[in-house]
């Protein structure tokens, strides 16, 4: 099960997130999403674990305080396909 975790404190590490969720079952991965430019946490991440453990973790951790912030925890939705963005400046002469 892939779990979306929001409102993660900026100081939180992936190891701390993994440790928190491992109370409810085996965690196969924990990822805090980082900003590409600043290399600072974007305040959300994903945890992968078994379905049973994942459901328990969602029920127990949603709204729970973690390092001073209340987590938002729910099952991750599949990633949406977005159209490619054209970047750059276009001149109309």
C-alpha cells in the first residue's frame, strides 16, 4: 500500500518517518519529497507498507502530532498524467 503523508515538519528525516510508521508494520520505503531548487523538504512524502499495516497506520496516525505538527495521512491516489508544459519565452512579431 502506498500512503500519502502531508504536513511533515521540515526538520523530519526519512528515517524518522520510517520509524514512526514501522510501529504498525513493516515499512518497505519512506520518502520525504524535497524541492529540486532549495533541497528543502516540501512538507509531504510517501510511505510504502503492507495493506493491513498501512490501514492501521492511516487510522492511528492521521491527525497525530509528529515533531510539533499534526500529520495528514491517507491512501495515496495514482499519479495523474499531466500535459507537458512548454517553458520559455515566445516572441510574437
